C-alpha cells in the first residue's frame, strides 16, 4: 500500500517538474516548484513511517518551512522586478515626451 503511495508521489513529482520546465508563465513555474517541494515533504513522511524513523518527520517539517519561505521570496522578487520594469517604462515615456517638447522632466522622488 505504501509502495503504491510512493509511486503515485513520484509520478506527481515528475509531472510537477514537467510543468516547471514547460510552464507558460513564471507563476506556473513557481507553483510547480512549490508543488514539487510539497510532494517531497509528503514522500519524506511516507519514508519516515515505512522505516520507523520519526526523525525524518523533523526533516520534512524543516523542508516544508524552507519551501514556504523560498516560494514567498521568489514571488516577492518577481513582483519587485515587475514594478521596476513598469517604473522604467514610465520613465522612458517621460523622457520621450520631454525630448519631443525640448524640456527636461522634473525629478521625481520615490517614497522608497
């Protein structure tokens, strides 16, 4: 029974890796990596039960926390990168307008 569960977990991990490689957007890839990490925690828990090693559950819990924090950090990185790209596009649009009129744009201070 536990062998079948382990095989099913490995299959879903493989599907998550495929989604991570082929995902059309960054968010699909991040979700696939998060799913892979969750399945890894589940697999560690099954192995801990099969071999009678409760210390593996501590490792699974630590890995779950690291996976959660890592996904939040990656999503925050991509959100900040998108905001910076949007700000850069707005700045270049202001420069193009000022070059057309012959005036310099006023320097804006960001609240950051």
